[in-house]
């Protein structure tokens, strides 16, 4: 099947398909298959939307069974059996064992909807307008979430001013700068020129920013700062949550409890559209219908999501991630980093980055990604200058598949480095 129909009729806004120019037909576990029957290992996981792999058999069967008995598919925010089951499992399997007490808001179906709800609620609860966010952040593409986001190209697409956010240097940006002290100064100096904000919004792992896990002591310090100054701490766990970093929530290692948490992507289980805002009960200040959406709480998503929570516990996903994290970390340190002194490695759980900034940034990472695709491996690029290759395989990937994909990456890097050396030699 040709890609001509897409090129002729689909908007220029399409992006991922430009890096993976084939027509996909089926998917199962960690593999995608195109219309020509060629298989690809998936180190992309739908940008974090399919942490449990493609068409997980238990989730798929739950959805099939629900449809076969004419379960209601569209219900706005009415009471339904799937919603009841999901809420019950979220409380008993995830929140209560961690000592978390959150109310649950079903927002529109994508992560940016949850972020918008969090911003509106923070401003309503505090009566303040401003927000602090970190440089390197990505929080979504609608106006409020995009104001938090720092990627220049994304912000340029807004076509309107993006206001109300003070961007703070991320802790990795300036080794000599304590950005917690910097925020403290902004909040206490009567000549800082910054009004007291409603909230601080943060990713515990900056994913699209280039794979930067924030240290536990930084998150703890941020929680303490918010408590001192009456700010709400909002953690965006849309990409790094749902087991991606080992624990269900990416911030658990720090022993903190945010005031609000946004979830989407893999909370829908098998790539089904779903987004949530978790909030401390004291913050549930909404009037009925004050923040709505036609597709909040999609019933098929709730069916798959409830099964996914049970799968997380039954299949010990956290243990699986810890075991596979060790495989990835060892391979990247022992095999990939030695390929060139400029390669940097960062990551946690099954979210890792290979930073090629020192090798040429965008141009080199693009060629390596293309080589990987030609060899049957799908991964994406993130970070400044798109210089970081992001490794994000399904959490249930088999160890032999994981090693095979890592081997393809190493092979692609070796070929790129060899070709670069030859070109450099021919120019001399």
C-alpha cells in the first residue's frame, strides 16, 4: 500500500509518520507489522500510550466481551459499571496501598485536557493566576498547557501570546545554581518582579525535554517549598507514569504526595483515549459541570483501564521494569557509551535517552533513527535540537526482544560513526 493517499489528503501537521514511512496493519506486544508483512520492534510505545504492549490479550478480551454484551459505549459522566470498577481498582490497587487520598476527575481524552483542568482548579483554589514551570518541560498543545511548555517550535504554533507562566531553570541546566533557592528568592524578594503563583507544575522525569530524571531530594525540596509558601504542587505524570519508571507513579521514589497529578496515555490500558486529574479532596471545589467534555470517561477506555490496573498488580509490572532497567542500563553503559566519548546516557526504569548533542545533534540523531527504522526498530528523538534518541519499549517486552532492539541501536550508531569518520577523512 502506498503512502500517497496520506500525502495527498492528510494535513501537513502529521509528524511521526514522516519518520516511519510505512503503512502499519497489525500489532501485538512489542512488535508492529506493516502491510508488506515486515515486523518492527517498538521502542516508541505510542509515545507512552501502550506501556503494556499492543493488544494486551487481557485488555483486548475485556473490551471484546464488553462490546459483545452491548455495554454502553458513550455515557458522558453518568454512572456506569465500567466507571465503578475502574474507580474501585484505582483506589484499592494503586492509591490506598501508597497512602494516597485523591478524588478523581475524568477530563477530556488526552493529557493536555488533564493539564488544563489542573491549571483551572489551581487558580480557582488559590485565587492566584501565575504558575511556575521548569525549562525543558512539555505539558501539552492547548493554550494553558502550551504556556507551560518551553519547546520553541511548539510555542510558535500557538499564534497568540502564552502568558501566566514563569519558567524556572531545570536543576540539570546550571550545576552551580540551586533552582530551589532561586524560586525561594522569587517568592520572598520584594523586588523580584514576580507575583506569587498558584502552583508549580513539574514532570518528575522530563521526557520530551531530553530524558532528565529529577533527583529525589529536588522533588522533596520542591514539596517543602510549596508547603512553606502555600503553593500547589502539580506533577504531570502523563508520560512517565503508569509504571514507566518502575513504580506506578514517577515521583514515588521521592516519598512525596503532590496536590494534583495528571495522568493520561497508558492509564487507558491499551492505547484507549483517557485522561485523569487526581486531586486532594480539599481541592475538589468544582461546581457541577464547571469543567466538562463530551468524551470524558470513555467507557471502552474505562474497561481497558480497569483491566490494566489489575494487570499491573498481577503481572508485577514494577518488578519486570526493575529487571529490564538493569539490562538497558548495562547495555548502554558497556556497549553504547564507549562508541564515542561525546555520547551521554540518562534514564530510569524503561525510559532512557542517548544524547548525541556532542556528535552533531539533530542531523546525526535523525540519521541514526532512520538507520534503526531500516533495520526494524522504531524509536523517536527528543530534547534540545532533537539530539536525544528516546528508548521507551513496552514494559512487558521480552528480554530477548529488548536485547535485540538495543543491538540494532548500537549497530546503527557504529555505522553512523564509521561513515562520519570516512567522510571526515576524505575531506582532509
